[in-house]
């Protein structure tokens, strides 16, 4: 059973509107706090500012110089279009797939959690 990210309550499936069906595979709503969580479709991983794995969506990918003969190449129309657009070869360490992407990689500092300043800790101590 899925749990809510805000209150920890149980999530249940919510009906999607016609336009939401194109963007999300599923929408879950919390029974307690009415918070909604969205599961994006895979083709949406190809849009954005930074390169992502087309299968799992992680930003933790590496750039390859040559194709690896062991791990499979991700196939699909959008991957082919990325190759034609001049995208570089990338590898996902979790899915163990290779794919093409034209966007920049995310630096490790950009996906780190928020930094707590000393001013913020003073408010929580009081």
C-alpha cells in the first residue's frame, strides 16, 4: 500500500480527467489530508532541462564515449530522435540501459537536499 508523502496516510487511486490521461499514468490521493501525488508517463522524461533515464527517470546517469556491448540500447522513437538531434550516449546505472540524450547532465550539487542555514536552526531550537 502506498503512503502519503505529507502525513503518512494511505493513498488511493483517483480518477483522471481526459487531459490528465495524456500526462500521468496514475494519480493517487490521500484519504486524510487530500494531498495528490502524480505518476508521470515515461515520454515526459524526454522533456526538461536536464538528461534523465527514459525508463526509471533518475538523474544519476553517466556519459559514455563508445557504446558498451554488454548493456542493451534503449529502443524507441524518441531515442531515435535524440540521436538524430545530436545527442550524446548515456548510461543508467540502475536500469543498465544505454540511450541518447542531447541535454546536459545534472551536477551532484543540484540534486542535493536543501541546506539548512544557522538562522533556520535557531527558529527550531526555540
